[in-house]
């Protein structure tokens, strides 16, 4: 059950009766502004917000739509309505965007986590210890920018999507450079061997692209359904962190064999992004306004075509040049 609060001009409030007539509504007047409070079943929130957007001009600062989750509501009528709600519900696009917006700015703490996770992964790979490698995955915050990229692309926020891409590139570059520099330093003191865990990240089988696509799709679905972010985060970090660190190791020790690790990293990243975008289509994540929706669909189509071309190119490279 969600609490919906709408503040509009009193004359406009009359136009909202059709949208909210099936729900309990309380209307008051505060300083010349009509305030409507309604309690809405979770599964009806998205449809009602779409209708409200058509009737309310949110360019005016006095017009506000607020959705919140009460800790609990005591009402026999509301309890009955909540029991009769549909099983399927759709997360409002505004909620998805709010989550995506938390990844808009570069966060030095996340950069530090990437650096620490890369060092831990490096140790795990050289020690041939999968437990240590998994521990590094738990720390690496790769999932956020990829999730934000898919949502921002789906709703047509190009500048935000580009910024998310730059974050993904930065995080991968940090992992690669830290691995490269650390390996060069360690090589002066120790005889470094290519362990089984390292060799695993040199396999560029095209099937891994399909796996990355499925993983990206599952990650966005889990985010939109409020399933644990940690589970999706570990899975995505598993696809990116070890190959990126391995690429740095190989450039330092065996430069002519580093190509495979680099290709695998790109395969996984491109596959994750493509899978995430497919998930936004499956979940019908789009802007509410028709004009914005048309632009967003064009942007999404172009991005999917670009990613599709890159996936084909990477698959060809994996088969014939690695």
C-alpha cells in the first residue's frame, strides 16, 4: 500500500477525480493549494501515476506528486483493498530513476573500493585461491553504473548514460592499472607463475557473451523487483573484476598473451549492458510522456544496434583471432 499525495490548483483538482475515484481520497485546502491524499495498492501505483502525468503540468512548482510507503495504516477498508490487490505489480519509473541517480556523481569511496578489490583479486589469482577472488568480488561496486546506464538509456537520458559509461570505463581502467603496476613491482621480488585461476580468465569462448547478456538481464530485473542488490553486484563483479585484473597481470608478465583477457573483459561488459537494455524492454521501462517516450525508444534502439555490432565483432575475434 502506497500513500499518494497530490498538490495542485483547486480548479485542477476536479480533473483528478476520475483517476482516484476507486480509492479512498482525502481532500484539503492549504493556502490556496488543493491537497489530495489517497491510499493506493502497490500494483495500481504505476498506472495512476501515468494518468496523473497526463492531467497535471509538473512544470509549475506548486504542482507536486509525492509517493511514500507508510509504516502501517489502520483501516478496515484499506485492509480489504490490500487483500484484493493483484499479485503482479510494476515498479514506477520514477523510483528506478531515483535509484539510478545515486550513481550519477563520481564517488571517491567507490573508487577506493575498486582499488582495494583489485589488489585482493590480484592476490587471490596469484595464490590460486578462489575464496580470495570471491571476497574481492563482494567489494567491487561495478553493478551500480551498469544498472544506471541501462535505466538512463531506457528513459532517454543520454547525458546521464554517457556519464555512467565513463564511470564503467574508469572503474575497469583502475582495476587494470593497479593490477599492471602491482604485478610489475611484485615481479622484481618474486617469481610469479600463471596459476589455474589466471588461466581461466584467458578463455574467450563466445558463449561467455551470451552468459553476460543473461546476467545483465537478470541483474536489472532483480533491481526493479527490489531483490538484493548484493546478489546482482557479486555476479556482475565476477564477470568484470577478475578478467580486468588478469589483463593487467598478463600485460606485465606475458604481454603477447594479454589480448585474450582484454577481449574477455570487453565481452562481459558489452554483454552485461546489452542484457540490461533487453531487461528494460521486457519490463517496459519507459518515460510517461509520449514525446519523451518516442525519443527514448529511438535512443534505446540505436544503443542496442551498436552493442549488437560490437558483440558480433567480439565473437568473431574470439573465434578466429584468439
